[in-house]
């Protein structure tokens, strides 16, 4: 199977975002959103296997080839949601589908719950709601986040002598991935610097959030979704252990073998995810 990938950019005024464009011009419009510290290459194995979809796979702000937020700004979830909405406006898509992995799935749920009339379908890969906390911990959390922000100016990004050292580091990251997945993410995530290579991603992405929703607040977005929705859960991923979140969801949940990056780690996992998503989008 042959396919083409087009590099596109969106100037949103406050920031410029990069993206990969896949699929036929007359396909169902889909915006695809990757996970934390990943980039648009997260969909490099999956997108070519999807049928009849016009996919815009974004580099989220601060990731990949997209711009970083201005000094003094942060990476709040609501700002990601608004970025996606602005991209849809530029594309001229009054209604569109969302496909998200991890952080991208969380952003997708927030947008679909907030503006249900805009979203036609929701395909989620091992992600659903943001990390939550109890109301009583709000003050302590904000204080810790402010202290971490003060300390950030004294930290430097790691510099790797060559590409393979960077790939090995990504393989052993907070969420481990296969070598093939790390190489794909590194293609779009690294930049040359004196002494070797470092990651393009904004260092502020590693800061803890100053404010978290409660579980009830987060689930209110899930309950506000009105479009057909499918959640693919990786058996060895993050969501499979959280039965509090998975129990009683008002939509289709499918568990597949693989880790958190099952759609990217290997061809078998990507094909299994593609089979589910193709069937989901083909359903009337």
C-alpha cells in the first residue's frame, strides 16, 4: 500500500502548529492528537492503515515542530483544547472527528464534552480523563507547582552525543517504548545542538500542573459526550489498572494486547488498533 504524508502548518496568531496530513481529500475529517512528550509521528504506523479518513495529525504546542508557548505562559489543558478548535476553524471543519492517544485522548474528551455539537466521532487510545485529585490538596498542589516552576530556570536539557543515545534514552523514558517507536518519535522530536542532539519539546511540559480537576469534574466531560465513542485500552498500559475510571463508561471499550504505545510500538499492535478504528468509523 502506498501513501503520501504532507507537512502542513497552522498559524493561530498566538502560536504556530505543525502537522502531518494523511488520506483522501474527501475523507471523513479527523484531527489526531498524540501523547505527552510525543509528536505527530505517534501516528506514523497507524494512519496509513486507516481507510477513508482525512487525518490532520498535530504536533501539540511545545512538541515536535510546533511552536512553544510564550514566556510566562503554561500548558493548561484548556489551552490545548482551544488550539484544536482553532485548527478546525482554519480547516473549515464545522464538524469533525477526534482520534487521541494518552494526553491527546484527554484533550479529545474535554473538547467533545465541552462542545458536543462539533464532534462526530471519538476514537481514544489508552487515555480518557486527566489525572485528578481531592479538593483538600488544591493549595498544597499549587504551592508545589510554583516551586517547581522557580527551579526550572536552573535546569538544562540533556544533550546526547549521537542519535542512537537519544533513541535509547527515549526507550527507557517515563513511559517505555520499543526501539522502532523511539526512532519514529526521535525523527520529529530531536534537534541538533552543540555537542550533539537534544529534544525539541518545551522544558515546561515536565512541570506539574498547578490545578487538577476532581474525579467528579473530570467525569462530567465524559458524561457530556454525545457522539459515538470507542476507547481502546492497552492490556499492559495505564488505563487497564484503573477500574474506577473504566467501570460504567457510557460507550464501547475494547481491550487489546500491548503497552501504552500499542499503536506505535510494532506493526502487529498498529494493525490491531487500525482494525478496530476502521470498523468504528465504517459503522453507520
